[in-house]
């Protein structure tokens, strides 16, 4: 019998891990533009606020997807 710790990750968990990596990449890109536009336009500009919203969205989306990818999900298959 295979335990949850030894269980290989499923397709959707692998896709979730890759998506989390892309989310963190987009978070760093939006953080760069947040810093750049924040210096030029100021933090009260709507463009800077939209970059801040993108930064937070990609951070928490990457966090949640990474959490799902690393979780030990039970198998719902019937075993004999």
C-alpha cells in the first residue's frame, strides 16, 4: 500500500506547480513596473495602483497554486 507521502503528484498538481512559477514570474515583472512607475508618477497615480493590484494578485495566486501543488491529496480510487 502506498502512503500519501510516497504518492506521486498528479497531472493537475504538476500544472499547478508550473502555473505558480509563472505567477511568481509575473509578480516580479509587475513589481518592477510598480517600482519604476511609482518613482515617475507617484504612488497615488491610477497606473501605479493597477500595478500594485497586479503584484498582489500574482503573489497570492502563486502562493495558492504552490500550496495546491505541494499538498498530499488522497486517492479516491477503490483498491482491492
